[in-house]
């Protein structure tokens, strides 16, 4: 099928495969990574139209081809482009981190130059916040199950197309009852937290035009989003001065024979300020 729309972008210090594999989001639906063809797939719902994103690397550029069986309007295409650019972290500048890495650690500098300092995001901040909520106090397997059950429960999914799940909109999640979220999606106590998140986005117009600090300040007041969640969301928005310390981070420090308390973890990366989280992630990547 011929693409209904095609977008390309060239990002400094970017590589599609490195970005896709930067953290676990690629393993959460609706993402599907084709390891053989090095392509990233996902479906989007555009006012009832099913659109498939297919991202690939073309030399120094990342290309997004959009496939739809329905005609896409000019506004549809504009919104799809916005979602694509958000997913790739188009607005995030890494020059400061690259310069610091060149001075502090040549190996991290090389990794960053190859694109490992960029992180895959969903196609909206709302998706990223919901997925972050699902990572708290949960095994990775349980996080994946919660995400898939939520997507499958969305009444507007087209079950006739294989692997066509898309992430529900804010409005769609708002329509699902707490009872269904608790029992059918098996979210348990997170069902009410998810509703709290949805309400915050509804009341604040999905934080359109807000600065990162304003967004995080507001989300701090949402019951269910603790310090770890706020730091993780901040990281996805390009704020790298806080490491979301959880069992995974502590486990890494234990594995390499370092103290795992929060104070030591923060002090270990203090020379990387304000890019502590990037230094931690790329150091972990180097250690395999």
C-alpha cells in the first residue's frame, strides 16, 4: 500500500535503532519493533481512522510513513507529524551533554554520538504518564500486561486487523469505569490513580503550551504519581538532573559493587549536572 503521508526529520545525535532500544517503551503496546528490517511500527486512531506508523532510518534521517485505508485530511496529517516528532523527542537538545561527555568520559561520548542519549516516547505526554504509572511497584511483565489489557479494553479498537492496537485517547480512558479498570484490566488500586491522571489532563487541556517545570509541578499534586514517577516523566521531557531511583537503579549499583543508597547514587554523578540521568543510562549501556 502506498503511504498516505510521509514525514522525515534529521535529529542531531540520533539513530532510530538506538533510540528504540534506549529503554523499555518499545516492549509496550502499541509499539512493534521489526528487528530484521529495523523498522518501528505502531497504530494511531485519527478520529476513527486507523493509521499505521512505520519508522525507518534513511542515512542521517528518520522517516515516518503513514498508511491509512481512509483519506487523511490536512489537519490529520499535521497531527500525525506532531505525534511523530514528539515520539522522537524532536525538541530536546543534547549539545550540552555531548560537550560534557567529551570532557568526562570518552566512551559515553561515543555512545551519545551514536544516538543512545535519545529516548523513545509514546505519541503523547498522556501515554507516557500512564505507562510510567504502570511501571511503579510492578514487575516488568505485569507492566506489559496492564498496558495490553488497557488497550484491549478500549471500545474503539479495530479487532479485525492483526496487531492494530492503538493507545486510547484521554477521552476514551475517561469513559472506562473504575470497576472495569480494576477487575477486567486488573489494574487494582492503579485504576483510581489512572482516573486521577486523566482528570488532571482533562482539567489542564493536556498541558498544551506548558513548560516542563509547570507540567511536573502540577503532576506532583496528582495522587498516584510519586517522586519516582515525576522524575521519570521529567526525564522523558528532557529534564535529566534527577535519577528516578528504584529497585532497578539500586540493583545496578549493587551489581557493580557500589553503595545503593540514594545519597551515594546522586553524588556519583554530580559532575554530570544537569545530565545525571543520561550519564547513568549510558554508563549502564557500556557495562552491558
